[in-house]
C-alpha cells in the first residue's frame, strides 16, 4: 500500500522498542517470583519448595508465555502497540490501515517466529531497503508498522 500521508517505521525504532519490551516483560515476569519470596521468606522449607516449582516457570515458561500474551494482546488493542512501541510513537496496522484483530495479531506473532526460525532473523533486514519498511513477517501477515 502506498499512502503518502503515512510515515513508515524503519528498523531502528522497532529494534529499540523490542529491546525495551524485553526489559518490561522481564520485570513483569519477576513479580510472581518476588511475591513468593516475600510471602514465604520466614518458612524456609516452604520457600525451598515454592522456589523449586517457580524455577521452571521463572526460567522458561512464564517469561515466554507472558511475552506472547503481552505482544499479541497489546498489538490488537485500541492503542495498537506495546508499551515500548507507544514510547516510540509507533503502531501496527493491517493493509487497510486499521487496527489488527486478535486473530491477525496472533498470525503476525506466528509469522515473526517463522521468520526468526527459518531465516535466522535475516527476514527483518527487508525493513532496511523497502520503501514501506516492512519486514518479511509484515509482508506475510499483511501488516505495517507506522508512526502514529
């Protein structure tokens, strides 16, 4: 889509927003671990058991699940962006320049995973030379990242 009123977002703000989102997700993922620590700190045995259970969640499952929900839900929200994307004033839209549905947001997330796995991340480099600054995942998902 070629819309002269639209300013497409390049790779640098998107990369910075991604890194800031990682920090936000990590901080959010630490909350349950901190809560367990504070609630069980006086009962050593219960604390050890709780920390053992939370260790798997903390290390792998919980941050990944939180990141998936965070990204999919916020990109499909009325704000059309994650918290970090809002800081950089960028949003995700579909081909009609409208908000993504939840289903479109899920598919876009799956396309990001596809690009990471099958192109070793090189699919993101298309944002450098394309006029519309779309990554391979945006082309597949039929989305754009634009300035608000």
